[in-house]
C-alpha cells in the first residue's frame, strides 16, 4: 500500500515542483482557500494557541494573525514540494544567510556545531546552508511513516550534501564523526513538545509553563559542540533570510538547561515580532496542565 500511494502521488508532486514560482504561489492561494475556508485544517488548535499566548490581543488582531499564518503555511507546503526540483542557484537566491561569518568564526575554533532553530519562518530550505560552510551537515528529523516518501525526502536533501538522521540515529552518528575527527553542523528544530516520558525540564514559553525539549543541549554538552541559534525571517514572499547568533562555544560551562532557556527566549522574541510565521498548528502547549506541583 505504501508503494502504491507513493507511485500515485509522487508524479503529481514532481510535476507541481516544476511549476514556475509565480504559478506555485497561485497554487498556494488556492490551497489557502481550501484549507482555511473549506477544510478548516486544525483551526481549533490554532485558535486555542493564539488565545492562550495572546490574551491581551483583540479578537480582530488574532483573526488577522490566523489568516496570515494560513497563507504562510500554504506557501511552505508548495515550497517544500518545490524542493524536489529547485536548482541550487535558485535556492541560493531565495534563502540567504545574513551573517554567515558568525558560523565561520565557530568553524575557525575547530568546533562542531549544534544549530538550534524553531518552527518559525521557513525551515524547508535551510539545507542550502551547506553551500556556505565547510562542515558535513546533518538535520535531525522525524522519520516519515511511508518509507518511500521518507527515502525521497532524504534524497532531495542529500543533493545539497545535507543528510537527514533521526533522533535515535543522532548520538551514534555524531559520536562516529567525532571519533573520526570530522567536524559537523547539526540542525535541531528544538521548540517542539517532548513526549511525556522524556520530560526533564519545564519552563515558561510565551508565558505558559510547558515541558521543554532538551536534546540539542544535552548532545552539545556530551560531545562538546558549540551552540548557535538560527533565526529565519521572511523577507518577502518566497524569500527568506537566516541570521546566526552564537550562544556558546563551551556548553559545559552552563548550568543544566540554561542553554535551552536562552534558546526559548530568542524564539519568543521572533514570535512577538511577527507571530504569523510561527507554526500555530503545532500543539506546543498541550502538556501545560501536567505541571508538577513542586515547580508550579
């Protein structure tokens, strides 16, 4: 069944990926009408999230954020499809690092890098960063259920020498690289909600106490990697900028979870500046009612 589904859907995705960008964004506009007005994709979750974190905003303000978010979500969907066939030269024009020298300064220290970023702006095209750095690049991701689509995503990223590895594969893969003396840049989307069985730290995110994903920090400390924050911003439709901020070259000098808390504050600043570019369909605050009594 998985193979049949892949054989039916992949040709359609490939054809769409060949559309010129202008036509893709017309497709995105039509998709917005479908998802927002007809299907109502995760509208309940989006509204719950916006009401939760922005109690001070008016109903009209939250409605405006909601609509802008769905437009952006549809853009990201068609941009992800475009990734199947987009050229490196085209991608390099559309996803641009503003201060890559920040990463180069870390490279000069012969330190591997944990790159922390959020579900903000666009993370679909970040694999083009490999063009600007000398390190082997990994992106930590969640394996797709359909093994054929999973292999497709891996191949599309590997074209740019960026390699997808699962959370379970991350530690052994990076330990092997360290043992061989390889320097690596490793991307973690670190604002997600951890599983209940993997909760080690709670803190406020957008003024709501939630469990926090700590894997990136723990790996940085275990393997002595520098930690760099990547803020992706939308310049205009179809164009993004990535700005880097080094959190630390020496993670072991920080208290447990201090790096993670710094990361969360940086993400909050992004969201408050332009909330429509955050992934509001994500159930980030779903465990807020499970806060242990001793840390309330």
